[in-house]
């Protein structure tokens, strides 16, 4: 079965630094998403991406965050000037009905 | 936005027991999925079930879209079933909308 691949699996960064989380979507899927899960809490929607632009975003997805598909295959989430509260598991997902999730990137901001 | 509620929030089972997990949602949906989050944090897709009943081994799921709920049945539970079970729904309308997750049911199966 095709998979959504995320890298890195773990990322530790210092407060104030920028991080880029990467995702390789399933090739024939058209809708891409980023979700976040703070430890012990539910999975929260960040942003959806379709036809090379953001189609929907949540209140969490403020100016600190950005997404792009730089080379037609990778789908990236950039977090500028990370804060302690950005520590979470970040999931990429793609939809071809059903929704397929990657294994996540665990981000720790120290 | 849509409300997605799961019950019970926590469940402890003896190995071999059966259980039913419930997901209620407040609006009409296009899609509904059940996920198992394993101890490593991975979200494993169990069922894509916007309506009807599906079975996969010891697991089965039923969604009654008109009454806005879905049930996940686990029979003959095993210790490897432990983890958090989430339902997630996509609002009715255009495809590609965000999925809303419930708060999850944390299941512990003891030997």
C-alpha cells in the first residue's frame, strides 16, 4: 500500500530557530494536510493544500507557519522562530479517500 | 465548527473481552475514519466508513450517518490493541475539507 513519508522522525531545536518538516505525499493524491498533536491531546488541523495553494487553515496556522511544495513532490511545513509550545507531533496527511497519515515528526523545542 | 465526541474517554479491558467505542458528531459528514494511535504515536487507519458496516478481523465498525454516530467494535481484545482510538470526520460539502478529530478513547488491555 502506498505510504506518506515524513522526515525527520524526530527534531530537537532551540527556541527561536526555524525548522522545516518534510513530507512526500502519495503520488496521485491531490489534497495535502498538516496536523499537530500536542502530547496527550487530540489531533488538530493546521492547514490544507490543493492545487499549489492553501485551501483552508486553522487559527493555529498563523504567520509563524508556512507551507509549500517546492519541487512538485515534497510538501513542507516551515515553522519560523519556534516557541516552547510548538513542541508536538506534526503529521502530514494526503487524501484520496481515505485520509492517509505519515508517521509524524516529533518536534521538541528547548 | 462540528463537534466530535468519543466515549468512553478511558477503557480498561481484560484480554479476551469485547468492547464498543462510540463517536458522535454534530453535523452531516462526507467521510468518517477510525484510527488507532499506537504507543509510538503512529496513526493507523482502521476503517474508512462514511456509512454502513465493515469488518476487518476482530474489528468492525458501523456508521449511521442519519443519526450522526459511529461505533467501533473490538472483539477478543489483545494487549496489542492498547492505545488511543480516534474517529475523524469530514464535513459534508466539497471534498478536501479538513478532518475534525474526536478526543479519543484510551484503551488499555491487560493480560
